C-alpha cells in the first residue's frame, strides 16, 4: 500500500538496459517517485533502474547502478539533498545530477549548480521540463528552470568571493583549515584562543552548509580562497 507521507525505503531496482539513459529517482514520497517513474519510463530512450527514499539510499544506489542521471529531491527526510551533491559527485562522478524540487529560490538553484548539479527543475513544471533536463544532463549539459534563470539574470552581480556572508576573520580561518592546519595551529597563527577558532569554524559551517573538513576544503578551492 502506498502513502503520500515521507517514506525512506528503497524500492524496485531494475536490470539496466545500457542502450538507454538509465535513471535513479531519489525522493522521500512514494507517490512522487511512482509518478516520476511513469513519466520517465514512458520515454523509450530512458529507464528508471532504482528508487531511493533518502540521501543514504541515493548514495548507495548511485554507487551500485552508476546511472547516467540521478534525479534528486533537495528536501528529503533526515538530510538535505543540497548538502549531498558534492559527495554524490565524488562517489559517482559519471552520474549527472538533476535536482527536482519545490524550492523556487534562485539561491538554491545557484548553490546546487555550483555544487555540481547539471539540472534544476521545479516540481510544478516536471511534466514539461524533467525529460529535457535528463537528456541534457546525460550529454553533460546544463538545464535551469527558465523562470529561475530569468530571476538569477535580473539579480545584480555579486562581488567576487564567497556568497555566504563570511567575515574577513572567518575567511582567514577557512583558508587555514583548507591548508590543513588544526584549530590549535590556527589559534597560534591568528593570536586567538582555540575556543574562539572553534566558534569561528562553527559559524563557517553554518553559513556555507558544509561540515566535514573535506567539504570545507572543496568550498575554499571552488571559491579561490586557496590554490591547489
């Protein structure tokens, strides 16, 4: 029996036809996944090979099936799909990610694309846009919901640097973290207490929505704060 409530289980893995664009769907609502499966499987050149109801399941199925495209909801039970995009790209680099979400905030779209997603589709427009986004992503091309694209284009250009309101001190701390320094070493270099460095680090993690050191390093590299 299906339900419209959040449901984290994984269902219905299929044998992949490698002549087709293979797809994994990740959404924590069963009825949404079923509707997406019907839409995608009706396209002769595409095949849904598995469904995930949570971010961990999406990661596991992406590694197991190596689909051409992962259709990923941002707001799943337990963990944000947005935070998982860099990790998914690292774990399954040959799988393109198309975000499918109710979030129509240009900031979410910009962050998803900067994190490595190739497509950003609103659920309200899925019937018209999702198949095209999957096709383009499978070819390594981007797709952005036109309404969001227009809103992003209308926004004034931001100054160079991190878009997350980091202070100069937080930038210094982030650079040193990315260079491999411990909290104690950072405190000594910046003439701060270790507790103050820990506080700065917590603020950085909250602002940029990254928690692990590897994620902080990738963020610093992607924003030109340190060089490889």
